[in-house]
C-alpha cells in the first residue's frame, strides 16, 4: 500500500505541474474563451463540433484539471488515513484540495461572467498553493523511509527571517508575473532590462508600469536569494538540506530571470514562456519546503 501511495503522490505532483503549465498556456495563447461562456461543457456541448486550436487548449486544460482534481482528492484522503499521525499531514491534505477547488471555481467564474485582470492574476497563485501542498505531502510520504530526514535541523532567527520573507515576497513576484500575462503587458517593453534601453525614463502608462514592476520585483528576489546563498555557503555547509536547498533555489531563480529576459528577446516565444512558469513553480515548491523545515525547527526548539 505504501508503495502505491508513493506512486500516487508522484503522479499527483506531476499532474499539478501540468495544471499550472496548462493554465499558463491558456493565458499565453488567449484560449480562455476557447469554449465560449460555457462551463463545464464546451460551447454548450459534451463534444463540440467546431474545433479550433483555442478550444482544444482550453478543453484539454479543463480535462487535465478535472483528472488531477480527483487525484488530489484521493491523495488527500489516503494520506490522512495512512500518515495522519505526522503533524503536517492533515493540514496539507486540506490545503491541497481546497485551493485546487478554489482555483477551479475562479476559472469557471471567469468563463461564465468574466473577471478583471487583477482578479484573474490570482488564479495562478492559488493553484501554486495547491501544488506546494501536494509537493510537501509527497515529501512527507517519502520521509517515512527516511529519504528526507530533516527533523533535527536547527534554523536560527536570521535564516528564519529569510525563509518567511522570501516565501511571502515570492508570492508577490508571482502575482506581478501573472498580472503581466492577464493585462497583456508582456511585450509593451521591447527592450531588456530597461523598457527602452535608449531612454531610462519612468514607465509612461499602466501596462509599462505592470511590466517594469514585475522586472524590478524579479530582480530583487534574485538579489535576495543570492545574498541568502552567500550566508548559507559561509555558515550552513554542515546542514546539507539547507545548503543544497538554497543552491537549487538560486539555480531556479537564475533560470527564471534568464527565461524572463528571453521572453522579451524572442518576442514571446511560447516554449520559453512556459519554462518561465515552470521555473517559478519549482522555486515556490522549494521555498515551501523551507517553510516546513522552519516550522519543524521552531517546534523542536520551543
């Protein structure tokens, strides 16, 4: 049974990544209305006859989200029963399904009645919370066999500040990135890193402010993680989980920044844009794991 639970956890984690990437694909390709104002049906039919690329993308995203939603529900219930004695299990089980359901309802509401860009930008972030919960549940399941022994870590106040601060701030960065997509501000600035390299002037309209605001936010998180990595290299080599975790975080945020730059340089290449969403998903997962470690460290040293 335990081996089956592990397979389910891995499959559900991968499925959640596909849901997030699929959502980004829907937005990037403008396929949000591929099925019209009809939900859960597509153009009012189970099998629509007028097939378009936008319809295929939107319908595929709905189907994948539905299947993954079932997997998340099964994983939540199974984990609750199998490893409910582990402190974090029940909380993560609830979060994973609740936020996946919430993002589905927001998506359905956007199709049926429409939503502002500022509300739609929350959609990706809500899905990320569900993904992070599933990812942490997966780690808990594998932890049973001591694959991820992290109970004895000691995280001091300085590292605790960076873990909490970066986790919260990363969510702000994610929201600004989603806002860029939903306000269609991706190519309002055709140069990088400045909006207009020949003119370092302030943005001139809302769309340029959205784009440049996201760039500044992304630049700051890169600098912050680089600074934390320097602290870790100097002081945390003996704590391998912390040490390698921050190295992975720095690699991911570097890839995120590079992908962001190449989105502009390539004039919105779809594959690069999807990689951009993938890297931030993985980074948020790593930061969420740090939050779990912080919670345990605090509990162990009260």
